[in-house]
């Protein structure tokens, strides 16, 4: 059995926990209006005013003049995320983090010790509330896809269990937009062909789906039948580490895209150092407003897990795409693969672009290593302190991150 655990309005909820006087008030985490800031996360009170992630902060303030706007504190959120995963680990080692605020847990083998999957999910939910004073929504099902939907349908503070025999009855009434990969464009195409619900898609002739949607249509049909054979992949077993963000609204502001990419790179590099792995292959992923997706890859001469080196590489990949003109972006992501384990190797001279601190490579390498170590230590020990690179401060809140 699979549990999908998803924190409710995570960034905003953590800030409200830290400042109880904010409880009951509309709160967002994001950039300042005067700096073209964007909402990163909105509390559920703020959402009642129509405020959503990726909305310009200036627009949010027009909708709710009494809105409380707070800057993001990634170090704090990372530390709380670690504490949440520590709770997960009491019940199973099979944990697949998707982002700071959500994860899949395979508890199939844990039921012998802790009872049914539904009881494990309930215990985790109660522990997060009791120990961390935060609300987490839980979905329980026999596969990842159904568990993820289950965790979302009753948010906030959701708790939904879908037994294997009830999967189809659970899925059928839901709108087709609930299927993975169905965004506004695909949903419009489906609705134009009178496919509104998951049941409609499931009953549509196979030839019809293949004609209009090709191989992708068959994948949708499998999901509509509740079929998802993917296993939970732990960090230990992963062949790569990646993070990606899907924006609630398409973004073509290069400064914002760079800030988001920087934040994703910091998260990936931190996870690599935590697992004591270094990678040689850096990948940039972009999905445009027409759903066309590209990936760009660069192989390094030596493995690394230093934020500086990974950022330089993925930034160069992004810059190459910008020079050829960049349409609005729906999703941006970065990942690292080609892992080595053990002590970090020295990484020098990425691409052919000279950098001022490359004049003394040994000193630059030592500086990067020291910065990463200090950052990791402080963020681990003092999660309520902000310590991250300034370039990552300007970023919109994603519609989803994994």
C-alpha cells in the first residue's frame, strides 16, 4: 500500500506556526510588490480572496489590502521538511520525496508492525500535528497515482483511503483534469470531444483516443483505469536527483526563471550532499506553454555536488536557450545523474566561459566547499535562520513541485 503525504499550504503554514498572531489572517509568502514580486504560497484564508501561487504580489494586495506578505525562508522550510521525513522514517524506509512538502511512502511491509496502511497514515498525521503543529493531508491507495489524488480531494486537512476494489468508483466521477499531465490545453481538447470526466475517457473507444492523442492517449487511458505500476523509489536507490516546478501561470520573465532554477539547484545539491553522492551529468528541463518539452544535458569532466558548480552549468544551459528566444515557460526543472559516491572530487572550468574565481581553481574549489558546508550546518542546526543564495529569492510559487 502507498501513502501520499502532502503538507497544506506548507510555506505559509510554517510562517503562521512561527507567528501565532497571524492565525486567521490572510498570509502569503512571496516577493515584494514594488520589486515585481510573485506569490510563492498562500494560506487558505488568503485563497478565499482568489489569491493563488504565481500571482503578482501587487495583484494579490489589490484583492486583499490587509494581506500579510512575508519573505520566503527556505532554510526554515528545509529543516521542517527534514523533521517531517524523520516522522515518516519511523514507519517505513521506503520514502520517495517529491519536494519539501510531499512524499510517497510504501508501507506494504510495515503493516505487520504498525497495523493497516490507513492506521499508519492516521498515526503519521497525528504525529505531524502533535510534534510540529502542522497539518498534513494523507491519501492511501494501492498505487501512487490514486494515492496522490486521494490526498488532494479533501484538502485542507484531508484524509482519504481508497481500497483496491473501490478505485474505479473513486476515479470515475472526477474531472479529466485530475489525470497526470492533463493541463489546460489537453483538457480543452478532451472537452471538445465530449470527454469531461475520467469515466468518459475510460469508456471512449481506444481507436478514438489513439487517433486524437496518440501514445499519450493510451497512457491517459491506463491512468483512467487506475493503473500505475511505478514503485516508490527511495533517495538511496535513485539513479538521479531532480527537482522541477510547474507554474500556475506561464512565466517568460528571465529573472524569475533564474531565481526558480537557482532554488531548485540548491535543493538538488543539498540532497546530493546529504546522500554523499556526486554527479557528472547536469540536465535542464523546460516545458513551454504549448506543452512542448525539451531537455538539455551537459556532462562534467569530474563529479561534483557543489552548488556553485551545478548552478554554473545549469545556468549556462538556460542562457543558451534564452539567446535563441524563449517562449513562455510552464515548467522548469534541473537534475543531476551519473553518480559517484564517497568524497567529493575537484570540479574545474565548466564550459568555456572564464570566471574570475577560476584564476586560482584550488582556492575557488575550497571556497565553494566551505560555503556549502557552512550553509548545510547552519540550516540543519538552526532551521529558523535564513541562509541561501540571494539569486534564489525571487521566485513564484509553483502549482506543483516534485
